C-alpha cells in the first residue's frame, strides 16, 4: 500500500466527479472515511459540484412528479439504523426483499461459514482494510459477475469480486441480493482449471448487502454463485445465478 | 460452522442535521414517511436533478428514468441522511450524478463514446430545454469557471458532463494520466475556492 498512499490522497477531486474507475473508486471508498483530509476534500468538492449541478436546472417534465409520487407511495423506506446488531433470521428474511443494498460503507454482513474460509473482520474498517490490501496488490482484479437471465424475481442484485492471486485474498461485494428460497442458500465458487472450488455459503444481511473476505489458493478462471441446499454443496448442483469469467 | 455478525456503522442522528439547511427539515419529515414533505422536497430538487442528469445522459427519456430512480432512492434513504456529510442539495446532486454516470457507463463502453464537443458547463441560453431561472447560480458558476485555465476546464467538463474517468480523459486528450489528475485536482480546488465548498 505504501506506494499508493501518496497517490490516494489526491483522488478526492476525481472521486467527487465520479471520474475514478471501479478499482480506484473502491480503493478510495475504503480509504477516505477514515482520512480526515480526504473526507473534508470530498465534502467540499461535492458541495462545489452541487452548485455546478444547480446551474444546470431545467423544468422537469410535468408528468415526472406524478410518477415519482406514485412509486414512492409503494416503496418501503430503509430504517434509520444501519444494521448494527444481529437481527433474528425471520425478521431479516422478511426485510430482505424490500431492502436493496445501497450504502457501501454499511457493511453489515451475516455469514454462515462452511469450507475453507478465512473470515477477517467484519466491521467496515476491517473489510475496508482487506479491500484496500487486495487492491493495493499489483495483480489486483475486479470483476462484476453477470447475472444469469433465469435469476428469480427480476432484480437479483449485483455481485463483484476483487481479488489478488499473489495476495491470496479476495473480497466479495454484493448488493441487493434477494432472499434465498426456503431451504436454499447462495454459494460462491472459485473456478480454476475448470474445477469449481466451494468458497463459502453466503447469506446477505437485511439490506441485501454482503461483504466477505476470503482466502484463495488458486488463480481463478471464473467466479460463480449458485443456489444450493442450506449448508452448501461440495460441487455446484444448482442454478448459476452469477458468473464472471476472468 | 458458525454465524458471525459483521458490520457496524453510525446512524444518521437527527440531532446532527444542519439546521441551516432548509431542506433538512423536509427530508427528515420525508424520512418518517411524510409524502407531502417529500413532494415539497421534489419541487425544490427536481430542476437540479433533472438538469444534471440530462447533461450527462443526453437522452431525454432515459434521463427521466434516471431522475425517477434518484428520487425513489432519496425516499428510501431519507431516514439515513446524515447532515454532517453535506447539505441535502449536495447529497441529491451526488446521487443524481452517480446514477447518471452508472447509466451512461452501462449503456455503452465509455471508450466507444464519441468524444463529444466540449460544451460549456453553463447551459446555453438558446438551449431547447426550458431553463429554470437560476440566473444568480449560473452567473456565479460561469464566473468561477472563467477563472479556470482552459485545460483545467476541459478536463473537468469531460469528466463531470462527459461521464469519462480521468483515464479516459487522458486518452481523449492524448496526455498523461498524471497530467489529467493534476488538472482535475487543481481545477476542483480553484472552483471550490471561487464557489465555496460549504454550501
């Protein structure tokens, strides 16, 4: 990280402009909340840009407001509390469908662990540190997995994996994961030389978010997420929900 | 096997909402499910949200979709707004720009997009869309932009309105990435000093 440390403090302006690529954005998002200088930069640049945005003001189409109001009338709001305690499973399941993941900083994660998995830290700083560590490796990669077209119930969420083979570490970032059907669970696979290795069984938190830090031994050709019986399988048996090829 | 709970973060404490932000009260009410308050908030924010989204997305019908997404997101997240992290306007502008960028980057690879003519950050008066009377804002922004060097301004515009990453801007302008990073940073600092960064 040390060579990146100098640079990362200079990314606040580009970040506020949404002008970083995915990898740098994730690295900066892992960094800036805990860096006083960068946090102040981002706040100030965003405030500046909001004035530039205001100078673009136009009259919205007269029908837009009606559509917005109709949709929000049917849209459940997120609770003011970011999840910070264990909620019971039934409550979490009940809420999963309506709460798409959003706040990247709120890495509230419930993990059911099986197989070889190194669990590192769960609070956001630990996850953020792991992510920064992965992204700081020269061979770091970030892949957005493609959602299979047969995934249930429309919006199946989004899954990204950042990893470094030399660093032997991966971070999975999922948002908006819908509830797994009863008796089933998501399972993540690292596919190397055509052989899927079970990574772990995933269960998203109430808001559909998942941040998982994993230890990897092999260099993946692809990453996949399938639906499996609760507890997971040793080899994929279920529908492929997400797949990304390196 | 075990169940592990990870994650913890701060809540948006209502007491921290900046009382000097007139929209903060409306958003707080909206966060409690008050649709009438949200309707007022919409009236305040929609010209900016729709305007900035259109500048980035360009296509009017897609822009409307994106703007609608932005407002639904504001509604969903209203209770989590944290006044210590910027004004409501700044929050909404950030979200609107981010969503617009997501749309253009998913629509087509940014590299394939034609490097459009760099347009002014301030809309032309003869633009076909009906501009809202924000003459003061536009005047201040125009004057602030005039303080930038042409190279700084070009880099900022390609990034903010063109929706390009700074790496793409470097390719478009055929200069080193470090050079673009510097122009963007210096330009933003200048703009912040002219416009203020504490709205």
